[in-house]
């Protein structure tokens, strides 16, 4: 699918990049920490999800202020993020639509749905939280120490060629993903924004609190959350579902905060969204490998493994020796 990137300007003068892809009922996906509307469409990290959403929908995506193709050095607050969402929706001419929030974008989606109930027909939230780490119960000293450590890692390594610092985040977002996907996400982090902006995003996320807006959401709501998510615990998804009247919670069987294309949870998530929207399930999910291809890749990997090769050669030689030994015994026995 092709996309045409366009620009709009917020009331405070910030330039935002957005794109519409696909055909069908309108669907808006909120921005989040790692977005770049140009690279996301080719990256194995997000391509499968974008194409899946655009399979039956006219999908609106955008880069929030500070990231991707949008203006970088700008003021960043949670209210400004919600303003960005309002701006691109109006610029794209979307009137009534399904709104999808991912990760930190869930809080933005909740705030928008509460403020504009007449425009959101359905709300889908995946891997989200209603309150940041500094607004949760527990040891605040420990939470602050963890936040300070994360900030230091961002400052020291986000913009460098050394992947080890960014790998800290990647391992939390996709612990069960392949090495290829880890490298892709490490690269995407650099493409998405600068270390300075990444740190400001982190601090803004830490103070988010939209719990008071949960009861104001009127749209039918689906809450999806990986039950083994270490980045955003599933209990935070449960809190959202409990706070929005009539919301449906569907736990996803995965440890990944961001679902890789070949994670079985990808199918579970896609089917749950299709069922919620009353649509036909997608038979072949875009940008994923089929079973035969996965088996072929595994077989090829085994063929390339030197240890497996050694074992196979050793087994073959052993078999030949045993065969000749048995023949020798038979010939010798016949001679007697």
C-alpha cells in the first residue's frame, strides 16, 4: 500500500506529519513513543499491524510533536499530545471513527474520547495505562530511582551507534522477538527522535493521570493487554477496563508489549479487533509468514547449524561402520 504524507499545524504553531492509508470505515491510530510514519510502513516492527488495520479501513496515522517527521524541538505536555490528535483528525476530515490507542497513546485516546464523545464510534486500547509510573501506588522512591536510571540510559546511548543502551528498552518492549526485530526496533528508536526528546517523552509519560476521565468515555470500548507484559503490567489494563463503563477486557497471551508479526498473539489480537468491530476476520494477516514458510526457515537454520551438521555426519559414519561390521561378521560366520 502507498501513502501520501501531509502536514498540518496545531493552534500553537507546531507542524505535524500525518498519512492516510487504506479504504473502508475510518480508523485513527494515536501516536506513541516510537513512531515514524515513513519508516513504520517498511519496518518489521510495525508494518504488519499497519497493514492489518488498513486492510479493511481508511487508517489515519501521524507523528506527534517531537518525533518522526513532525517538528522536533517543541513544547511537550500531555495536553499538547491530545491537541495534536485533535488537529490531525480535523485536518484529515474525519468526522466519526474508531479510535485506537497503543501504549502511552491509550491515555491520549481516553482523553479524546471523553472530550469528543460524538466523534468516537468505538474505542480500542492496547497495552495502555491510565496513570504513569509516578502516579501509581507503591514505593515512590524506587519508582523515581528507576526513572532516573532510564533517563540516564537515554541521555548516554539513545543517539549513539552502540545498541546496548537502546536494547534495554527493546528487551522490555519485545522480549520474545527475534534478533532481527530487536535490531529493527533499536534502529527505529534512533529514527523516531533525539535523546533529548525521548527523555522529555519519558518524563511526560511518568506523570500522566486520566483516571478521572475513564467514566466519561461513552463509546463501546475494547481493552487488549498482554498478560505477561513487563513494560506495562496487565493490572493497568484491568484498571482501564474497570473504569470505563461497559468496557470489554481481552487478555492477550504474550510477554510482548509490542506484538511481533509471528507471535501467535498477533492473530489473537487481530481476531479480537475484528470481532469487536463486527467485521470478518482477516484470513491471511498481512506481512506475516505462513506456517510452511516458518517451517522452511527453521529447516534452513538447522541446515546451517554446524553442530547439527557434525551430529548428522557422525551418525552417518557410525551407521556405515555398524553396517560393514555386521556384513563382516556374516561373511566370517559363513566361512566357518
